[in-house]
């Protein structure tokens, strides 16, 4: 059954007695071209294991099963998960897990289901938990090689944003610290059923081939980044002085040494500058 067909989606929903649940961010992909671009961007092969979050009625799951060695799909909705287990019972390389991906130990999922297989994430993420899920993949799951996901375009733009742009912020720094992000394609609301109120984008975060900056103290680095962007309109010296008990003149001296000016804002700094400041800030 072609799961990108609106008619088939309606049949499945009707037969299973399902309703679209806004609280779970359920918008099912019905665009074959976007589906193909997502699969291609993920670079999935039979040697690779895939974690999928929020499979819905299984549109992406079905496509992934044809390319990947194994697919583990994690679905929060109990009714949808029960349907998926029946729908994919004949697929030898698909495992459906009912649960909350945010609360799961994904390292344990990888160890249990993928053995020594390279592992990637491919998903149409529920928009209301996009950022915490992305950070969970990047911060807490070091065995993931890449993340290819459909997310809100506004969030994707922030992830790839460069310094001195309006979209650049703490999320940009965090994502680019852990990975090399690239927007693959923009997706209109009409590519989903029901259509969301926002434009979406497929983004790929390359973790395996990314060179992470050397930082002596990651916790301190991210504390500095968070403090710097906490008051974006203020100069960096003012933002940091409100969070650290360091004389402002001392802060200005450090910032000038790193940036060539003490009148810069957080949005003007790249990751290298944030690293230097965090390494020298007492």
C-alpha cells in the first residue's frame, strides 16, 4: 500500500479508529518527492541501522526498510504503535517500540538492536520536541553517525545560521559544535496530512565526519555560550558580567584580545572565539 496517498492515509486512520493528535504533533508525510530526498540524504545502506522517532502510520518506516539493514521505530502513541506492530509484522528488519524517545536510553537501544552496525537517525520529528530530541542525539548518544530529520524550517535555519545573522544563537553554536548541519530541502505544509501551520525543512547533521573543536571543559564552554546569548541586545561584556563575578574591565580586555574589539555581541562570535573566551574566563 502506498502510504503517501491521502486516500490510503484516510483508510488506515478510519479502519484503525485513529484521530490526528495535535498534542503529539501528528502530521503525516504525503509527498513522495520529499520522502525520496530524505532517504537519499540519509545515505542509508543495508550495512546501517536506523532509529526513527515518531513513525506515524509508517510512511518513512516502509521506505527505510527497503534501504537499511534494520529499522527501530519509536512511537509514543500507544494506538499507533499497536497498529504499526501489526502492519510491519512480516518485515524482518523492522522493530516497533512503544515509548517516549526523550526518556529512553538510546545507547541501550543501539546496543540491543544494532550490535556493531553503524547507526543513524532518520525521522519526521514532532515539532514540539524537536530541539530537546536533537540535543539528546548530539549530547547523549555518541554512537549515532548522522541525523537526517524533518523539522520546522525556522529551527533548521537557526541550526545552520552563521555569526552576525539574525538567526544565529545558542542553538546554532551547539549544533555546529557537535556536527556539520546542512539543509537538504524546504517542505511546504501541503506535503503533510493534515497540513501544519508552518513550513518545514529536511536537515542533515553529519556527526561522524565532523571535527569537534577541542575544549578543556565542555560544561564551562556551554555555560559561557548560554550566558552570552541570554541577553542578545547587550554587549558580550555586559551579558557575561551579569553571570560571572569578573570585573567588567577584565572581561573587556579578554574580549578585545580574542575579538579585536570589546564592543561585540554574542551573535558576532564564532565557535572558536567562544572556546577561547571560555578557556580564559576564570
